[in-house]
C-alpha cells in the first residue's frame, strides 16, 4: 500500500515548516482511494474565513467512524497521522478534523490559516493531474506575498504549520474534473 521509501522535502515558508511528501502511497492505492472519495456526499457549505463566508466551496466532512468502516481508509488515515507525527516530532498533536475539498474550474478560494497552534496535512487525491490543469496550493510569506506554489501531484502529502497563510488552487479551464484534496487538521503545540 505504501511506497518503500517516500521522498520528503522541507520547503520552509518564512521560517515556518512545510514538508512535501511524495511516494508515500503507490499509484494503485491512490486510484482506489480516489474512487471512494468521489462517492462521498459534498455540500456547498465551507468557506475560508468569516469575512468570505458568502463564498462557499464544496466539502465532505469525515467523522472518525468513516475510517474504521474500510481497511483501506484506515491504512490511509494511519499513514497520514504517522507521517505528520514523525515530521513534527516533539509536538503534541491531536487530530481534530478531516474533510475533503472539491475545487472546480470557476471556483474562488481565499487565503487563510487553519489552526494556530497546530499542523495541517493536505492529501492530494486525484490519481492523475496534468501540469496545465494548474490548481496549485499557494503558500504566503509573512509579508503577504505568494512564497511557494505546490502542485497537486497524485498521492502527494503537504504537511505544514497551521498558521501558514495558504489557499487552495482552482483548476484551469482545461481541467474537466474536480481537484480533490483531503485536509487533516491537528491542534497542538
């Protein structure tokens, strides 16, 4: 299910930690997980900040029992939690929320933070993603300037301090599928 040796790269954002993990999951695992995620009920109910609550985006909230219902989901959950805990060793982390986001061409995303203090792990769920489909997650420096763009490569995991300002990317017009990601949000120190 997991690749033998995932590649982890540190990409600091203004002195704060951002890790990019590729190869944690094999392509067949990514495809199987994508099928399950596509079957979830999404509602136009989430927003990025209170100031932008009028602009909703598609989400599906996952209660803890969601993962226990399927061995594949449990393995995925456990691997994301283990890798996040490993990358932020020395921190006390508690998983508070897991939800999927579906971004479509024409959607609009706002810059925001997740948890402070805390850690976010974003899993990019599409089994295929072409470079010209765009949809990069943008991370911002402390001065508000875009600092780093991260492509939503299949099965990639981005793990970062929850107080880094970021925004989800919206697919280009040439993309005819939703850009699916799953956010694992941890509180802690």
